[in-house]
């Protein structure tokens, strides 16, 4: 089951552009103050660092990811999610646009 | 005066990716059903076609645009907007990420 819409949010109009545009997201705030973002990663292999723990929910396309300390690439497709600990990092390998919701905390 | 946030919207979680990612946007729906989008154009010169008339509101960075039938490039910066007729087209030339809200109708 894929999350197609998120209702009742406040959206930051300015995008976050990472890695020369290989990753573009828009920040959202829910009515209760919870922050998250919606974004897309274009074909590339990238390394992201986390501050807070993150949950990456795939809403379109797919990726493969490798958590810090792991040697295993794991696939994540629409309707699936994976968790990254705080103060860590992960690699992500994308061959078709990977659309996601990033939940923090 | 730049629009930094839009409140009370429903956001489409899947991004619209145009021109191999040179333009990425997310569709929004206001409580009254009005549709718009927030997006970013990365450095490039692109041609967009319109169906409905559009208003491009710049919320960060800048662009130069040229409407169909015009030979003049016009600059548009944060806090400014320009209108494109329906069933028309425009060229846009971007040298720093151009963040925008696209209003329809």
C-alpha cells in the first residue's frame, strides 16, 4: 500500500537540492508539528549521513540501500520502507527515480 | 515578499520529474480544491508548453524567461512572478537553482 498523498500539511516552498540535483526534496510540517519530507532520488549511487534516525518510505520506483557496517545491498520498492539509525550513514543505489517520504525520529 | 510556506495543503508524494531531473516538482491541492505545484529548476535552458494558463512565482534563486512570440529575455527573482497564457510555451534560462510555485488558471 503506497502513500499517494499527505493531507493537512504545511509545505516549504523552497526545495532542498543535494548532490547537484540527484536528490531533491521539499520539507513538510504536519498539524502536530511533526516534520518530514517528500523527495526523489535520480539514477546515481549516493551516500547520506543521518543526524536524527530516519525512516525512508518508498512511494514510487525503487532503490537498493546498504546501511553503515553492512556489506549487503537490500532492495526497497513502492510500499516498503527501511530505517537508518541516527548519527549514521547509508549508501543508496538508484537506477529508476526513487520517490520517497522521509520520516524523522 | 517571498512565500516561504503554504499551509493546509494535500501533497502528492510522487514527484514530477521533467527533462531528466532538470525540473522537479510536487503537486499540491488546497482545501478548496485549487491545484498548484512547488518545484525547482536546475541550471539549464528549457522550453515548457502550457495547457492551462500558468503563473510562475519565484520563491528562491532567479531565472530569465522568454514568452512565445517575444525576443526578449526577462529576469524573474524571488518575490516576483510572471504569467504564461494557456496553450502557449516559454523558454526559461536558469544559472542558479530557481525555486517556484506554479499556479494554474
